[in-house]
C-alpha cells in the first residue's frame, strides 16, 4: 500500500467520523429544540391562564421570572435555528444575549443579598462590554 493511499484512507476515515458526529449533534440539537418548543408552549399557556382566568392580574416576581424564562427558551431556540442557517456555527452574540437574560433573572430571583446583586450587575456589564467590543471589531472589519 502506498503512502498516499494510506493518507487518503485516513483522511476519508476522519471525515467519516466527523460526519457521523455532526449527524449525532444535529439530531441532539433538533431534539433539544423540540423540547424547548414544548416548554415555550407551556409558558405561553401559563401567561394565557394568568391573563384570562386570573381575576387579579398582578405583577409579581414569579411572573417576571417566568417571563425571563420564556425569553431564555426563545433565545435558545433562536440560537439553534441560527446554528443550522449559518452552516453549523453558533454565533457568539446569542450566548451573550442568553447570559444577559440569565443574569437579569438571577437579579430578580435572588436580590436579597446586595453583594450578589452587585456581582450579577457587574457580570451584565462585562457581557454588554463584550458585545460592544465584538460589534465594533466586526463593524471595522466590514469597512475594510
């Protein structure tokens, strides 16, 4: 067997393995997206129940938490959609959006300790600064 034939065979095998793993990943992401859609639907039903069947509509921390959870589900589904539309690539900005939303949820849910609230707020600031830097670099690259 020649050296080039052996090299081609290894390349074909590694490509085959990559394709199999990509297929498994895609199936797992589709199942995750379907699960998230079910959970998103449950949140919508919860909001409908509160809006139409609860005589006293009141804004509570629990309701705000559920709204933020709704947006987390929504953002994860949007990120999975983008993954498939952008040739199996997760845009980093979606992770930043999810991180910001998750930190806001933490502030709403766990706001009793001022030190933790400050740390969560600083985390949001870091995520926003990261997003700004990333957007600025991208904008400069597009100008060139």
